[in-house]
C-alpha cells in the first residue's frame, strides 16, 4: 500500500530500540525515554520543502502515541527539530 501524506506532513518510521544488552533483557520500565527520537522519512507531502525521502530527522517523542500499526507516524514539517547527517541507524523492514 502506498501512502502519500497531505500538504505539510511527512510519514516517518521509528526504528525499534534494542531490548537486550548482551545477555540481559532490559524491561521497558527500566528504560529512560528520550525527549527526541531519530526517525527516517518515508514519504513527504506536497508542501514539505526542507526534507526528502530517506533523510534522518529528530522528532519529539510526544507524538509517538499516534503510531500506525506498522510503527510509522505522521509528523508535521514544523514539528521536526533537526536533520541528522551521518546517521548509524538503518531502516529494517
């Protein structure tokens, strides 16, 4: 299915955080949630000027509650904090 966001929205994917450290399982209650998270731009709306598909961006974690079933989320262009260059994160699909 192809999804194209409207106007100034972008569809981004948030890679899942690692749940194991070595042989230890880290429960979700013990993890510290960051204020921002790195996401990968999958699609952009027609009015998005600053970002392109495939770029890595920093977005606020407060919008992650609106995730779709596949882990993607729609973000307004104005909600993006920064563009990330030389990222080590890869999208696993």
